[in-house]
C-alpha cells in the first residue's frame, strides 16, 4: 500500500493521532459537524482508515468496515477539495479493495453525488428515505468469486 504512485502521493494506513488532521480536510467535519469528528476519531482508533498524502500533507481518506452483512463496506471516502481530480479517490478505493478480507466489497452514495458515482463499480440497488429527495445508490466493487467450471 505504501510507496509513491502515479500522481506523486502515497497511500498508507492512518495513525490514530491523525484524526484532527483528517477532520481538517473533511468538509463536513471542518464545517463544524461534531458527529463526523467523533466518527473520524473512532475510525482512526480502530485502525480502519487509509490515507493519501503528498509533500503538502493529507489529501484524502477512506474507511473500510465489515458491518454491512459481514461484508466489506466503504463507509467514507473523502478527498480534500484542492486534491480532487488527481486520482486520489480512485487510489484510495483501490487500496481498500486490495485489503478487503471478504468476498464482496460494497459502498453507497447519494444520487446527487456525481463525482463519487463516477468512481464506483456495479450499481446493485437503491434505498429511499435516508436523505429526503436524494436516494442512496449501492454499489458492489468485488463480486463473490464463482467456483471454477469442471
């Protein structure tokens, strides 16, 4: 996971002490959402966060949990606004997909989140009612492996 790749940034596991720095690049947390800040602290403490960084500092982060029907689920993907469009989100998703320990990896986003939707895989469902007027789309990254044919 470590090592400078295309785009000149490194993808690595976050340190527990980086929660405040991550909150600083998260537009929701930086906007004063105390719940998001608490989630970032918890994710960092639990070792669930992968970050992208370059010489200027943190560029984004991704959280991988196993709470969605015991399958991998990308709970959060956040790229700092100045770093968007550089492949940071794509690299973070690749890193968590490579490290996922379950047969399937899912995530979701709102219909209105077009930049996130462009990054994602196979759409597998809709859920209405989470955000009024903006359904949640669910995506599958890695399908369950099929048995080999005889």
